[in-house]
């Protein structure tokens, strides 16, 4: 698989790889893996949130904001 980077992104990637003593391919592979893990975690959190809302297991927004304001001392 090939990805297209702008010249600036490519330069930044190679500079970062050199500074870290790693290859640009290794850095890019790690970044994609981390991104995919983050996206999977986010999708799972959304799924759980939707399921909780479907069960009626949630706090209304006005109560959330009231709690935040109390915590912040406003």
C-alpha cells in the first residue's frame, strides 16, 4: 500500500525518524497502528454510549453542566 504525503509531511517524517533513530516506514506503521487502535476504542465507546442511552442509562446534559460548574466553583 502506498500513501501520498505532502513534501512537508514527508520531510517532517524523515526528520522525526532520523531524530528517533528509526526508519520512516517504521514510524508511519506505528502511527497507523496507533490511529487504528484509537479509532477502534472510540467506536467502542460510542457503541457503549448508544446502548446506555437506549436503556435510558444516562445523565441529562443540564445535570452534567451543573455538576461541572459545581466542581469548578462557578
